[in-house]
C-alpha cells in the first residue's frame, strides 16, 4: 500500500472497530428515521465520504426520500432524478469520478445547498422479496480523491446487512401509522354522534400529550397517551340520543345512564391485542375516577387510578369547562383556576393540577387552535 492510499482508506482493524460500534445500534433501532441516519453514518465512516445517505422508495413509488442527520428535514426527489434515480431504475451501482461531467447528474441539490458534488458512489439494495427498496449514496471522498472498487463493495455490504433492519423498521412504522389511523377514526366516531362535542376529543388528546410531557413521561409514552386518549369517550356512542344531546341539565336517572359510557368504552376496546387500544380501554374506564375515591365507575382512589386516566381527567374537564356544551356555558378563566385549586388532590392529582396552572396559557392555546 502506498502512503497516499493509506490516508484515504481504512485499515482492517479500523474497519472492524467501526463495524462493531455500529452493528448493535443498528440491530436495536426500531425507528426508521434514526436507522436511516445510523446506516448513513456507518457508510460514511467506512468509505470515508463527506456525505452519505440512504434513499428509500416512497409507498407510491414516485419518489425517493431520505432523512439527514443534522438537518432534521426529510428530502424527497422524483424517482428518476440523478444518479440515485438511475441506480434505482437500472438496479445498477455507479462509481462516478466527476459528477458534473455526467449527464445523469441532477445538480439542483448542489444549487440549493451551495455544495459541490464531485465523486459519487451509488448502490441499489433489495428487500427480502428481491425488489429494489432503495439506494445507498456516498458523496465526495474525504481528501478530494476518488472512491475505489473496495469502497463500492463496503457500501454494498453495509446495504445488504442493513436491509433486514430497514424492512422491519418500515413495517413497524406502518403498524404505528395504522394504529394511529384507527385511533383517530374511533375517536371521531364518538364525536359525530354527539351534537356539541366538536373537536373535544382532539383537543383533549393534545392536552393529554402536553400534560404527559410536563409530567416527565417519555416522548413515546406521551404519544401513546395522546392517541389513546382520543377514545376516552368512545362509550358515548352507546348512550341514547335524547340523553347524550339533552339540551340542559341531567336528571339524576339520566346522569346514571350517561355514567355507563366509561364501562361501555372499556368493553369495546379491552378485547384488542393492540397495545394502544388497551391503553385506550384503560383511559375510557378510568377518566371519571377521582383521586379522593368519589368518582365512577369503581370509586378508585389515588394511585389505583391508572396514570393515563388521571391525566385524561384533568384535560377532559378543562376542555369541558372552557368550552360551551349543550348543558352549560363556557367558564371564565378565574372560575376554571378556582375549580382546579379547589379540586387539587381531590378530584385531580395535585401534581397534574400544578402543571396545568403553571402552563395555563399553553393549554388555552391548544384549545384555540382547534375550535368547535
Ligand atoms: P363532558 O362534557 O366531556 O364533560 C366531562 C367532565 O367535565 C364531566 O364529567 C365533569 O366532570 C366536568 N364538567 C363538565 N361540566 C361541568 C360543570 O359545569 N361543573 C363541573 N364541576 N364539572 C363539569 P361528568 O360529569 O361525569 O359527565 C360526563 C359527560 O356527561 C359529559 O362529558 C357530558 O357529555 C355529559 N353530561 C354531564 N352532565 C350533563 C348535563 O347536565 N346535561 C347534559 N346534556 N350532558 C351532561
Ligand atoms: C413515503 O412512504 O412516501 C414516505 C414515508 C415517510 O416519509 O416517512
Ligand atoms: C414505503 O412505504 O415504501 C416507505 C416507507 C414508509 O414510510 O412506510
Ligand atoms: Fe367521559
Ligand atoms: Fe370527555
């Protein structure tokens, strides 16, 4: 090996070191976005490129898209664009010395970024049923030299190794999206039966998310609670119209019927194998319980009430109070604050009331962003 060459290529020990540092992270990563960034970083380190990106085919097969590490945006290009598009369409790797001397080059990205692409490697890779699922691309060898055949092989191996992880992350993402869609459909189903709830479930969902984040829950858990809480009143679809939409205050026997909505929602949701729907069932069941044990349906108290239910209770009542309902006018800000101070540690968990009152403007802003 010449001295010049060792400057721009990895030694075997370095290669192993890099591989062993990435392999476990790639194997563990379930989220598609972070996986794309990880694999791109691995490729970049292996072939010593200035930039590396992993392009995936969109579901409609009209575009290729990628995520970049530090700019958090998604980039999309037409499926036929540039070297990546060529590599995809022809299932053929490319090793380009000077992009600007090649008619397949799409210089629009350079024009937007002010970047100067010179050397390019592209490698198409396949899913487990043999369809090309994307293209791995490296741009500009560090030090300004050319990529080698070895570099192309490294990129190809990285792509082959990563394909399985990528496929399962894509499936996982699809599963999450399906769950999200079902959740929103069910939440809306409860809403359309009732005349005045309007955007109530969506607002409660956003408020639950915000409460969850301030309560210190993880982003993932907060997202789950956001989605699941949109079904908190699903059981109202089982309540007769004349009660659900009664113009005015309930008689005690009407109120008793309405209270069944907690249990009804739980019964509809609790048989699911889907984790999100089971969380929704828990929220439907427990969102009218009170910390002091005087709520319904069971009269659970304190920590016996699931956290997601305690969170939903704070958001649900807040939304009911500050908006107009068929049975009540909106309350003033002062009245709302007074109620939460009064019910702190009684109807509602004290810590959650503190969060609500401390960030009250933010909760009003959520309300204003989704008017009835
Ligand atoms: P919702 O409209 O989503 O209200 C959720 C919760 O907000 C209520 O649960 C209650 O805890 C609180 N809330 C609403 N308005 C007031 C109020 O004026 N004062 C106080 N202190 N709290 C209030 P709740 O009571 O278990 O009611 C469950 C659902 O039953 C309500 O959901 C609403 O759909 C219905 N509902 C309750 N009372 C009446 C009523 O008098 N007339 C009619 N038509 N519907 C009612
Ligand atoms: C797509 O399937 O079109 C892209 C999905 C994504 O951006 O995550
Ligand atoms: C695709 O569906 O082909 C793109 C991956 C995804 O966002 O699900
Ligand atoms: Fe309710
Ligand atoms: Fe509600």
